[in-house]
C-alpha cells in the first residue's frame, strides 16, 4: 500500500476520516428513514463467520498469486500475467461476472542499483532506488540530516555537489501511524535535497525492521526541479553510514540504473457475485493487484486480494444470495499513485449512489481489530449491528481509520466507506522490501480477515437502506 | 565460522572432543603432580569479572572493525585493511608485542549472481554463490531432493542437463548442532550433483532465518570432477521454488560471475601481553579476522576479535601481570579452509608445549553458557576451579564442545583446548548472510563473553602446572 498523507493524518490523530460533503437531496434514503440490518441477515452472519474461519481459501488465493506470478511491478511483464491470473481466478471461483477496465500510467523500470562508500572505509551499502527516481551515477560527500525538517532548513546551494542523507527512524505502531513522517521523507526529501543543491538523495528506509532489505516506494519531484538519483538504505546500512559519519567525512558513489520508460495500460480486474433483488447496487471490496518488485507482494497486497476474493465466495456460498451484488476489484498500479483507484472512480463517476459502501484491504495480513464507517446518521444503527456481528472476531467499533488508498478517489466523489483496521505492528518490517513473501503471513489471521470481510459485505449488501453514498454536490473530480 | 565436521559430530553427540593422543613422557607435569589454580589468582577473578562486565571495550573493538573495515573477504582489498586495523588496534590497546605471520591461500572472488525462474511463472530468486564455486551461466530443469541422502542416491547420469536442488531445512539449536547436516549439503552437495550429471547446484541455505538473505559458505569439489555453478537460495526462495515445483517442472537460469583468481598472502595478526614469570608460555585466545563478503562479519567473527582482545586488555589491567603471557591471535582466512589456523600450527609446531591452553571465540556473540577443556586428568582440579570462577556468569561445566575451528590444527599437534560455549540459538539466522551486522549484537552479552574469556585466560595463565599440552608422538602434520 501507499498510505496517502490524508489517511495518515487521520490515523495519527485516530480521528474519523472526513465524511464527504453531501448533497442532502441526493441521499437515497428518505428523511427520517433509518437504515437497518434485517434479523434474517444477522441470523446467517454467525454461520458465515464460522465457514470463513475454517476455510483456507484466502490463503490458497494468496499463495497462488505470490507463487505463480511473484513480483508484479506495474507495467512489467508480470503485470500482464497478474491481470490474466486475476481474470482466471475470478472465473475459477465462480464469480458471475468478470471484466476488466483499462488503467493507463507512466511506466517506471528498475534495472540495477549500487552504493559504495569510497576511501579508507570502502564498503558497499545495501539500498534500493525509490520508485520514480532517475538513473545515474553520482559521487559526493554525504551530508546527514536527522529528519526532514532539518533538510528543509538547509539553505539553497548549501548541498552543491553533495548527497543528502535523511537519517529519520520510523516508529513502530499498530495503526501504522509511524509511516506518516517516515513516508514524508521519501515523498518530500528528494525535492528538498535538490532545492539545496544536492546531486543525490539517500534516506534511512521508512521501515521498522533490522534486516539488509531496503524499503522502496514511490517518490515525486516538484515541478521545475531536475530529478536526481534517490534511494533508500536498508536500516543496518543507515546505521553504518551514521557511524562512519561520526568518524569524519564520507564520500559515497551512488549508481542507479532505473527510470521512466513510456506509458503502459494495465487493467482493473473486477469480479462480481450478482445480488438477488438489487443487483445493480454493489458492496465494493477490493485490494490492489500490483506490487513492488523486490518481494512477491504477499502482505502488500496479495493478502488483500485473497481476503476479498475469498470473502465474496463465502458470501455467495450461503443458502441465498444477498440483495445487492458483491463486487471485488483488483486494482491496477496502486503503488505508483493510486492509478487503478482513480481510473475506477472516473469510470464509475455516474454510479456513486449505486455503491452501497466500499472497503479495501491494503494493510497486510494482521488480524482485524477495529471497524468504522463513514455512515450517515441514518445508518448508525446498521453500522452498530455490523459491529455486533464482527465482535466475536475480536473486532471493536472505532472512530479511527478511513478508506483504503484506492478508494480515496471514489469516496471523494461521495461513496460511503468502511474501515476494517488490521494490526500493522509488523507491517513495516516487510512493506516494500524483498522480505514481503508468503511465509510472513499467518494463515489463521488471514482467515480472520476473510471472515470479517465476508460478514461485513453480507450485512451491508442485505441492509434495508443505504450508508450515505451519494454524488457530491461539488464536481471536484480528481 | 566454518564448523568442521569433526567438531559438529562432537556437538551433535554432546560428546567430548577427542583429546589428542599424547606421548605421556612429553607431559610437562611430573607424574602425580596436580595442576592447581593459586588462591591469590582466584581472589582477583571476581574483580576481573566485574570490570569486564562493566566495560564496553569488546563492543568498541567490534564496532570499530565492522564499521571501519566492513566486509573483509579473504584476499580482498579489505583483507589488507583489516590486517592493518588489527596491528593498529593491538598497539592502541597497549599490547606489549604485536607481530604478523604470513598466510598464503588461493583467492576466490565474487562479482555477481542471479537466478531466474523461466517460463509462465517467470521471477527472480534470491541466492548467493557458494565460496569456491566457478562462474558460469546454466539453464536447465530443476530436480528437487529432500536432503543430501536423496541426492547421493541419484544414479549417475540421471541429472544430465539438469540443476540439482537440495531442499533440506536446517534445525535451530542452542549448540548449533543443526549446522552439521546443514553444512554437509553445502560441502558435499555440489560434488554429488556433478556425479549424477548435473550442470548446476542450488540448495536451501544452511540457516534458520526467514529473510531474503542467502547464506554463503565454502564448498569444495571432489578431485577429478569438473566444478559447476553452485549457490544457496534464501530460505523464502527455497520455499517458493518448492511451491513452484509442486505445480510442475521448473526451468531455472543460474548466472554466477565468480571464481578462483590466483594466490594471496594475508597475515595472522598477533598481540601479546607479556607474562611476569613464564613469559614464553602462552594462553592463546583468538578469533578470525576475515569474514564473508555479504555482511560486515559482526557475529562471524568481529565479535570474537572484540571479546578476545578486550579480555587480554582486562587481564593486563589487573594490579599484576599473570605468570604466563596472554596471546591474542586474529586468524587470517578461516572461512575458506582454516588457512590461518593451519599456518599458525605449522609456524609454532615446535612450541606446542609452550601453549598452556588455547581457545577461540567463533560462534557469535550469544551468552556463554558452558565450559569444557581437554585437560588431562592431572589438571581436572584446576579446570574445576576455573569453572567455579565462571559460574557467577551463568556458565556451567559441560562435557561437550571442542576447540574453535582455527585451533583444530594445533590441538591435533597436541595443544590443550578450552571451550567457552556460546548460545547459538540465533547464530544461524545471521551466519554468512548480508544480515551479519553490528546491530544484531547485544552489548551486554558481548561483555559477558569478554568477562568469561578474561577470567579463563587469567586463571589458566596463573595455573601452577599445565593442562596437558604436549607434542603429539605421531608427527601427523596437516
């Protein structure tokens, strides 16, 4: 996942994600009508939960994607294979409708990367290019900054001919709140370094592990700046560089072979289990199909694909179909800018009110511990009943969270969202590293996730009334 | 460290390392005379222990070597810098005598390594060349063997044009006993694969971690066989390959650029704190200065260098010098065949009886929990008194263990050995991987090690009488 700043701010403050501004007249539920979950739907929730907990389906799907496709960088040869995989998997799992929607984006390629301390303490350092970095070989003195603010304070020209090093150490937290300041170093650092005259940028990885596995992730360069090679050091290598700097000046050679290379069109792959009475209304659950290239994208985000595909299958296996359809979206290229999420929101801009509620699983495979939605006041009782059905899974109502990253575009257009908050304590040990592999996933926790998504999707699809999705009055399209 | 099979067999069986066959007449202690530790020496042991426990010296030395030199593959440019570092560090620490002794060996070079699954599940796998492997690019179908015995059973010619994969999973154990069968796959596997006709060899790393960091280590090819590219997969990559093989045939391309490249002469670097009354008699403690190239050789074996250098300094800081000298040896090129250890034993073949007792620290930086020696019967009481002085450090007398790898050659020539057994539960998470870096060392555990070595060295150097070192009757030189 690529947590966006807005979501992060929300997570940090444990505040509710701002509900979209709504045109009250567009609300699908008549004034005074309360959305409710029928007792008959609640009666099946326990069975659904138990079935999902006992099933290995989410694991099997996750295993299949990570094993058969492996790393699937957006725009790579594996991206196309992943799309074919998803179409075939939806079909194999018995989804009623399977289709794709195109997503076009600039293509970024990583070929090689290397860094060497030069001089009397000559040694290689383990790092990885940030997504979006240009290639190039630069050699210069390292200037260390304890954090982003210190780099921002560097006078223009003060880093001429030098390589900036931001040594900020990200904090571990269950809700991932440490990633806010950590990822800001990645997104803002390169541009700030260039402003101060730097010829290159390196950072301590935005991660909480202690392995020689650097954390990649997208960066961007401000308009008008000439991009410079930008990379993240593995945590032990940032430690090493800091120790070397404590002894005196350090010269580094940074050699990256990577960069932008034209455009690519991938696909959002969508599978739907058709609803019984309101088939054009959908509960959307999903995850992103692409991954960074260093690992096999197991916790980010094959797990989400496994959880949401399995949840829909479990719902469809009940003795009757829910009223509304369950739509599972495998988003293209989340990592490099929510491209799949924006494309989906644009393609479905006229159907916002048809989206009963939307939820994305993109924070690993830790147990879900919290639940929240953006439900309007008239749907609070329905939200409470869903929470009641989730409670046996160890999930509590919460005021925190927000939509998954790919759903930010559509929630900005007025879709109601749900948040099933996963325990992310270990997530940033693995996120965007070579270590993001299947063995890091606990099958029982994965089944708990699938059970939670199944119960949520079933009850939301059975609700009498809506959760507040409605076209926003202001047509601020992203 | 490179645990040799003999030592491993001993560790597995928790048996005493075989005492060297001795010429009783050469025993330096007259028949009937018991070696004893003087009360005056015991009286200072507590003070020495406390000083060492409170000192950061072992850490400071380890930090210096890993930071300033970094990886130090035998024969590399960093090997020469490590030798200079060791000479300067001995001098800086106030050793009375510092000298070097040449060690010549064939030089092996690693340039690059890569493996790719080909075909419909195309993806890279993380691996590293085994030390001693030739370079080359081979492409062929993978044939999996659950363990070495299964590969040994493969008929000649059955692997023609194929790549053998030994998928044996090493077990975790405090005493490292899982490394016996694990490292046998590495040492024997390539030759067995060649005998069956294979064009390449890959193995699940001999390690206990779950990170994308493969474990290197030396291998050898039997006489008369044409070596083939041989490498170890990171544990998650071995898992991945096994999963792919469960789906059907797998084609792998293995591309290694590495190989032997002439000879190199490095140095054993030796520092000595001169004894007060028997200065020509030495208690030898040591570790190896070289490391594999993937990490900075922190637990293997900068820690041993830090522990033993610091121990000698702590002893020398007492109010009086011990009777015998404390000699610290930083051995050259242990990793590729105990070259420093053999060179030392050859250079000092005439002085075996001058070596009161020898001990090498080469099993990481975990707390020492066990103590044993090869002491002759007449020195058992002295051994018991040393154990008594070590007990407050949480160390128990044991019948297990053996000499460190670099000391096997000299113990075969008749030197008595001591074993200060370290907790190796986590050692094979790091051993020979990129992850062998300073941050993995617990400073308190390191200080406990230095305290144990200091107490042991002090008491052995103060002993009245010997521990059984004597030239062996049979001149079986290695």
